[in-house]
């Protein structure tokens, strides 16, 4: 049985919330009583996901946001606070993949694009979330890294660079803000059954087969399993957990 949390009266923000891990986490926050802001590059999909939650009696707001654009990230946080009055928790989840490539052949545009979303995007969101939480004197942020933030794999240098960067960003800010009542951690998902991974399994079948061989649990993870980890990191059960990069990867990084 999964633990249950009571986030009644609190406000959560989730990026990349229209599908996959982001949507599962937004739903989990809502079911635990939080008001939830679902942000996604696809505004209509975010709004539709929010409408589904409000239809079930939850408080939810869908917004469009390109997290790589700092002005949009700032506006996203501002709208969350204007709508619900505060910001208590954030899961900075929005991220993308780029095609695998030999490290000597990776295109500069792919490197720039993946780092713009995966690293700069978390930097912009965290920066403006911290401004609100600093004023409140409380808050919890979880940034989405990856098993690719903890290990290296062939043909994924640019992607893994972005995810390693997330951990450095997380740890530095966590140390800076721990004494101010704000906890910052990272979650490092393994190979999770999401639309992104479904595309990788189809388009990179050979490489993904090798990755799955190293998955001790012998299966894909689920988006709900990531959501469970995020809610725990945001909950009173994790009040002494600061600056960690938590693998949720079926044992991949254990060997």
C-alpha cells in the first residue's frame, strides 16, 4: 500500500504536466488535496488535463509555458500565486530527448535544444519558484533529473550532460536555501513507461534492449511510481531530506 498525504490548503506546480510523469504527479497532488497548476508547452493539453481534475472536484489550473523562456516561467509562477494565493510545492519535470549520436558527431543545435529545456528550463522555474517560496519562508522543490544524471551511456552525451547539470543545480540551491525553510531535491527516473520512452523503444529498439538488460527489476517503471517519490520528497515525511538525487530506476544504477 502506498502512503497517503494530506496537502489540503497547499498549492503544487508541475511542469510537463500534460502527459507521463508530470500528469501522474499532478493527479497525485490533487488527490492528496492540493490545488494544482499544470503547466506544459502544449497549453491546450494542460488545460484539458486541468479540466479533468476540476471535473472530479479538485482545484486545478492549466497553463501554457515554454520553460526555456524565463519570462514565461516567471509568468507561470505569478499566475499560480495570483490564482491560488501561494506556492508550496513544485515538480520541475518538463524535459525532452534528442536522437542518440556519436559524441564526435552530435549536432550543436541538438545540444543547445536539450540543454535549453532540460537544464535552463529547470533553472528558470526553480529561480522564480524560489522567489515566491523565499517570501513565504517555506516550500519544497523537486527537480527531474534522470538515471542519465548519475551514469553515462554511449551516444547520449548531450542529454546526459543536461541531466547531470540538473543535479548540480539542485545540490547548490539546496545548500543555499535549506536554512530558509525550503527543501530542494532531485528525482532520477529510470526507464519509465511514458510517451517519451515509448518513442525510444520504437525508434531505438536495439539500444533500449541493452538498457533493459541492465534493469534488475526486469520491467519498465510506471509514471505513478515517480509520482509517489515526488510526493514523498515534498511531504512532511522527508523534512530532513535535502539536496539528494534519488534514483527511482528499478536498480539500474545499483550495479
